[in-house]
C-alpha cells in the first residue's frame, strides 16, 4: 500500500535537490512571538497613558490649589488692612473733626490733630504691609499723613490735594460709591503731589468719607506684596503676576526701578484673562496659547478687591515628568521586544539546524548509503528521534 503525503503549502526544492518548506520554523516562531510582543507594547502604551494622565492631573490640581491659597492669603492681608483703617474711617470724632466741629476751639483742634496723626503713625509702623496713610480734606491745614518725606509743592495747599485727587479717575470712582474700599494700581501723576514713590508701593486703597469732604488713602508696600509671589516657583519660563482691576501688574521677578518701568503687561490684555475675570468662579484654570506656545493658565480672585493673581506655566513642564515615564516605558518595551526576537531566533535556529542535519543524513540513506550515522548534542526530542 502506498501512502501519499499531502501538504497544505507547496514545497520547494533547493539547488542540491533537498526539499524545503515555503516558510521556515524560524519565521513561524518569530510571527508567533509577535503576539506577546504586541501585548507588551499595548501594556506600555496603557501604562504610560494612565500614569501620564494622573501626573498631569495632580500637577494641575497642585498649581490650582497653590494659586487659590495664595489668592486667599492676599485677600486676608488686604482685608486686615481694611479692618485696621476702618477704625479711623468709622471714628465719629474724626468725622466731627472734618465736619468743622473742632474749629470752635483751636486747642482741642490741635490736640485732636496730633493724637490722630500719632495713631495713624502707630498703625502704619505696626503693619508691615502699610507703606503710607493719607487723609485728604477740603479744609485747610487738616491733612494727615504718615509719609515723613511729604512736602507740599509750591502754590499748592493741603486742601487743594483733596480736589486734585477727586478730579482723577480714581477719585471719581470713590466719590460715586463712598460705601466701600477700592483698590487701585499706581497713580504716577498724583504721586508727585503726595511725594510718594511709585516703586515703593504697588496697590493703593482709597475710600471717601460719606458725609464730609474727606477721603482716606493707604499705600501697600510693594516689597511685602512681592514676597508672597516670590516664594512660588512653578518652573522655568513660568509667569506669575498680581493684576489690579484697573490693569496694573506686578510680576514675580526681582524688584528694581528698571524692571518695573519696563515691565511688559503679560495678562491684562489677554482674551483668556478677560474671560476669567468675567466668570463667577473665584479660581480656575485652562490651557491657552501665549507667544505661540501652550501654557496652563490659572487664576485666583483676591477677595472683593477686584484684583486677580494669575500664572502661566508651560505645558512642556507639566508633561515633563510624564515624558520621563514615557522614555522608560519605550526603552523597556524595545528591550523586551529585542530579547524576545533574539530568544526566538536562537530556539528556531537550533531546531532548524537539527532538522536540516537529519534531512541530509536521511537523504543519503535513501540513496543507498546505509553507513550514515546520526549524532547530536541536543538532549531533547531530537536526541530521542
């Protein structure tokens, strides 16, 4: 009885007459190893994606929380100043003084003036954030200030300063709403009249007395305000700034005259900043385009002052830590793939050599050479065969 061999794939004959398959064992094993290799690649991608998302999420939350806490600290600081100054604003004797009731006695007027001035100085000296305090009035010789460098300009009386301030944009604002404190940026032009250095303060609080022609002005120390921001570090090329409601900005950078005079407005005119201040939420974040680069923009509103602190953190910094995980994952996956291919090739090569050797020896036997011998160093099924 003759037996026929059926092959699902055609067999090819080599140059020496030996029959060989169309696809070798090595190719088959490599293709088979591709499945676990693909699983390794998928595992690497999934692991990197999950880790990257968690790192970015934690980084975003950390920045937002830091900005929110900083905004609350600023709000608390400025609210403390409001509380301290409200002691004078709500003082009925001070209101009587500016209403002219103390004009009946020059002695009482002088005594009250001196005692109130000393109280203002004590308050300014006890609070590191208060740079100077001014109380302007429409009455002659009634101005109070803690600015020791103050000198009236020529042809200007102290009662004229009140009118001059009320003619400014800031003066119009507090006159229209005497029921609240307002926080403005620098008033460079009016600073000349007060002998106030624009680089010594950053934000100015002002409020008008309700029933008298008088107003109280408080300048907040620039360096103390800057110290809060300078303690924050969001990475290289990050931008952090304090912006008043009227557009003055203080950036988290070294304070000097040249820097402040040439400082670039970073946030105030940006569309994403205007959208942020119009939102009801007190803080938030989003990714924006700035100078043709992607940044994480975060903001926190400073209480009811109208001021906002903002930051721009390059997205490259945020994904930097995730990139390290990506690089490690890629290296491990590549090494695993190379190791699998090498092991697969070694195994397939050994099997291929054993089969080829047996095939050659068997061919000799079929041609009548019965002296052939089979030797092998293998100790597996081929050895048994």
